[in-house]
C-alpha cells in the first residue's frame, strides 16, 4: 500500500532504516540492494542526509549512520525520562541475581524495540542489545506486548490473566526468556520488562523466583509512570500460592 506521505521523505527514511540490522558500514551497491533504489536516486537523497548529519561516508567509500541519529536519541531519552526510571530497576534485577533484563516497546505492526538492556553477571549471555528490533510474535516480551494490545487467542488470554509470558527457543533455540507488562496512565501497556538468557538456566524454580522479582519490579515502574498496579499485584499474590510453572510459549 503506498504511503500517504511525501515520496522523497519516505525514500530517505528507507535509507536510514536499511542500517537498522546492518552490523557494518555499507557500500552504495549494498544500499541499493537493500532499498531497491537506483544508485543515482540514492546518491541524490544521501547528499541531503549527509548534509544534515544523518549519514557519513567513510574513507573507504562505505556509508554509515552519522551523529544526528545519536543526538536525537539522546534528546528522546531526556524528554521522556524513561532512562532514569528504567535503568536503576534493571541494574537492581541484575544485583538480585536474575538473567539479563531488558525493556521493550512496540515499534510497528511486526516488531518491538529493545530500548534498554543490562547484561547479567553470568559468563554466558543471550544476544540482545539496546536498539535491536525483534519480532513481536516470537519471544516473551513480544507476546506480552501483543497480549495487552488485544491480540486474540487462548494463549494471549492466559498471558493477560497471569501477566507473565515465558518463551523457550522461539528466537534462538538455545535461549529462553520471561516477561511481564508495564502500565502507564489509563492502564495502557507502555512496554514489557523481560529477563533472558541461556535456556538451561530457566528451570521451574528459577522461573518462579525470577517471575516474582520481575513482577515486583514492574509494579515499581508502573507506579512511577502513573499506571494502575492491580493486575500486577494480583499476579504477585497468585504466584505465592501457585506452584505451577508459567506457561511456556514453546518447548
């Protein structure tokens, strides 16, 4: 479906988006392949992007993101104050001995964005970094976001009831994760707190212990953001009496 916006702006933003999952700077030919644009069109648009600092051309001729996206990201963090509210809680989870905590928000219809991440103290870790775009339909954090955005189905009903999702090997066959929602004003789910790491460390006992810590952290963050905690409070109370492991999205 064609975008209702300005075509030239759409193409320029598509160029920037091509760098989201590119670990290295790219040649003009690589950018043309990713964006499906002619090189002549790319060069015209990239001249403007370079002029405003969105792209830079390296000495070897390849292109990479410039300083402007980083500066805008810093402005975003200052303006919404999430960094100062979320990061201390993630660090506390690590101090409590959990797997690596992250905070995810919805990016678009298919993907979620890992906004914040702190590595655990374990020697082996899963591969998740702040700024990564991940699928909504795979992984515990994605399922939390889908569930509290109204996705239909028995599995999502159970997630909404218990406020916890657990996934085993959905994105990476060797990793597992668990997540719970964070609410803002009006009870809207503003994101998902998650813990992730190597699958063997997600046993019945560790899932139960980490779920309790994660839910209590989500309650603290929800209160800070001005959201209601009744669902999370109920999930914590239920976890005390319920010895069953959380639902696994995939075994």
